[in-house]
């Protein structure tokens, strides 16, 4: 009989796989590491998010901006898998979305208040 792996076991297994795959080392990051820790307090308890700009500079910057804007106050987090995943809805807030989304110019061209997040190479090749 097969026993289903728990989320905690799955995360631990995946972390082991990543460590084993990186025995030779990861390439050097192309941006300096800067770590942020954000603690959230919810009706189901508290959790801390740890972010490192060396892993995803633009993504971390955008997340920190949301925190500083108070975006997560009274936010519904509808799924938290410890050590792995947090899901919530950014696109559900039209005011926040407008800060990042484009409008159409007179000739139908996209006008961005900020450039969209492109794929970001975070490691030297």
C-alpha cells in the first residue's frame, strides 16, 4: 500500500534534491544578496517570508513595494504551504494593478507606468 507524502515531507525531499544537485555549487549571483524578512500575522497564526534579491531582484523589489504600500493589510491568504508556497490575489485589487499595467496610447501602443517584469537572469552563466 502506498503512503501519501505529507507537504512537509515533500518540501524536505525537494530541499534535499536541490542541495544534492547543487553540490558543485551554483554560479555566482549577478546582484548582491540582500535579505528581507516580512512577518505576517493572520487569523490562522503568524508566518515569516524570507526574500533574497540575489535570487530574484525585481520580484523581491515588487514584493517589498507591496509590503511598504500596506497592500497585504486585511489580505486574504487562501493557501499557505510552509517552506514552499503562499497564494493570495494581487490582480484582484484594481488600484494596485493599475500601477503595473499598461494603458493604450493614441496609436494602440502599450504605455507602461513601469516596465513589466521580464525574465531576470539572476546567475552568471
